[in-house]
């Protein structure tokens, strides 16, 4: 299945702004992150840290709806979904 990934701020510098990634049917958020990070330690550290779990400050939205962290383990992406990855936001 094809999923579109939009990244913002520092993530845009690491991953590019718009990605289209092919994933196996039913892949979840963790699988998506693994797919876009590959074996790049800088990308992995930005999203997952050493443990492989998505870092607490990373904001994930699917089709414009922010996902609760508790939903990550059970959430399955579908063909055509658009995932947005945001680093921590600050400013005023």
C-alpha cells in the first residue's frame, strides 16, 4: 500500500517534506517510522531514540487527526493515508 508522509521543521530537513512510501498492508505507525528511518542513525534518533519507540515529543497525525500515543500499537494504516510528523512545537 502507498502512504504519504509530510514532515515539518527539523524533520523536513532530515526526511524531506513529502514522501510516498510503500508498506505492507496493515502496517502501523511504528512500522512506518522504521520504513522512513531505514538504517540511518540520525533519523532513528530524531524519531525513536535508542529504544525504537517513537519519542514522547513527536506528534503524529493521520489524515489531519492527531493520534493518541496509546493508539500507536493498534493503529493500522490504510492505502492513501496521509501521515504528518511534527517535532516539538514552541514559540510565541
